[in-house]
C-alpha cells in the first residue's frame, strides 16, 4: 500500500524559508518520479516541482530560483526547500508519486496516481 505523508508546513513571514518533507512507503521509492503540487484557496491545484528517477528536476516558472526539490532514496523521503517565500506561495502543498515508466515526466496531475494529504504553508506580508 502506497503511502505519502507530508510534513514541515507552517506559518512564516514573507522572505522566510520552509522545508517540506514527504515520507514515502509501499513501493520502490527510487524508481518513482516524485512531485510537489500546491493549491491555494479558490484556485486550481498546480504543479510546483518534480524530480524523476534519475534525479533530474523541473520547476514551475513561479518558483524557479527560490524552491529546490530533492530526495533521499535511502530514507524514502522527498524534500522541498522553499526560500524567499511570498504571500502568493500560501497554499496547501501536496507530494505525489508517478510510478509509471516513462521516457520523460511532467507536472501533469493526471500522471500522479498517489497523493499525500497535504501540509499547509501560510506566508504573511
């Protein structure tokens, strides 16, 4: 049974930093593409960043240069380091897993079959 559990969310002032974690279990962690998504109140969920099986990363334009996705295969844990946070980053953040074998991966939600429950990030001005 695949399980994803996020942690690390909280409240921070603009300009601050947070590091989110996602503990995974129930599958071969190193073989999956992992992604971070977020959903702000009244908005659709959007892809933030992904890291594929080989460690290649991709980011949404809105977070490039500020967020860093990484993973520790030994700990089955995914991370999202978020720096220079702004109120526009306020959202529920979700990690997700794409276990399919693909030539390339994207932040298309439909590709990710497994999702965590989310962790709230609130950035105040």
